[in-house]
């Protein structure tokens, strides 16, 4: 499975790739650069924000929900204007948003973390029908938010804990049902789970920080395949393309020392690998 460069913009902390199913375009972020990027055919477009931005969902053809350091907002793709939806940890100045994804009911899950990796400073929330509700607290680095295609489960991780959790969901409205259970436990390894996405068969594809790879796991938690990348810090996958068989992946320069960065000149690029497995369309955010 060959990997190629999708875009060679060097992101300090590439994150949050989103394939917009109506526009057939990939959006992604450089969190540290406070930037949102989009590529359509060979043209790259970018937008600058006044604070960190990290994740998005699509509301309609022309509008994204964007998670920033301190809020959720509607973002008009054509004009670049943002309209405030709700505050995100407004009384906690040390945190910012990190990983996020829309769920099958039109809600949006968003995690936070400390700007300086403060231990247990963050949380994971769900925005649904006008309400932002905290789901999990004492999170250090929120990641791996994604959903099974049968709508039974949500997934998430706190990266330093090295465990991906599987959360049963209420079939009627998508709120968590009962307690999460361990899905993948890497705590005795050197694997640190980052962003993740589920394909149409319910397998989970996990970017693994520091390991230069994305790994695919069965619903039972069995390793199925590994895709290697030319840089250590692969941050988040997303399926896209006309048949949803293109696997996109963001990466980061952040965390590489000077020597490691010199040996990994493609760090921070956004990549794509052609697969024979289809992903899910990203779910629409319903406000």
C-alpha cells in the first residue's frame, strides 16, 4: 500500500483531517500555526485564525463547525467569517481543543488538553442540539474520537494512558450508555494512540504518535494491517476520495528534535494512501 504526499505544507502540528462529502475536498489544521487548509484538485486554500484551531465537522455545503481554543463556531468557507456557537472551557485559560469528530446523530464530540500538556487538565465533550455536555474529565491528551458504522460504539483515548476506550451509545440519541470498556491496551508497549477513524466494516484505523504508522484493528481488537509513513509523528487519519478508499493522514514537526527533523524532511506534510477498503462518509453536524 503505497503512501504519497498529498500536500507538502509543513505543519507544526497537523491535525483534524476532514473529507467534506458534498464538496469532495479535504480540510485539515495546523494547530500551532492557527491555520485551516483545504485542497481542491491542485489548488491549496488557507485561513488564519486568532487562536488555536484543531477539528471540524461539516454543517452544509458552505459551512463547517470549527473547534478553536475557546469555542465552537460556524465557519463560512467562502467568506472566511466565523459565528460563535458556544464557549469551550471559557474559565480554563490553560486548555485548548484537540481531537474531535461528528457522530451519527449529528452531534459533535470534542476533546481538550493543556497547552503545555498539563496532566489531566482536559476533558471530552459532546455538543448536541444546543447543549455542550462534559462526558469525561481528567484527560491529558484527548484523541481517537470516532464511531462504529453500526452506531453502537464511540471510541476515544487519553494518549499518555495508552488505552483506547469503547463507549456503548444510546441508539436513539447517541449519548453514552453505561461505562466505557477497554478496547485496545498499549500500556505495556511503546505505542501511543493518536487520532482514529472507523471504516465501513467497523475496523478502527489508529495513527500512532512516534511510530511512523497507522494500524488497522478488528472490532475485536486484533491487529489487521499496518501502513508505514516516512515520518514519526502521524497524527490523524481520514477516509476520502470519490469512493472513500483514499486514506489521508496528517503529521507533525512538533516533538521532533533538530536531528530527527533533519532526518525526516517530510515531517508536517499531509499524506494519502490508496486502500481497497472504504471508509464512512463523515457525519453531518446538525445544529
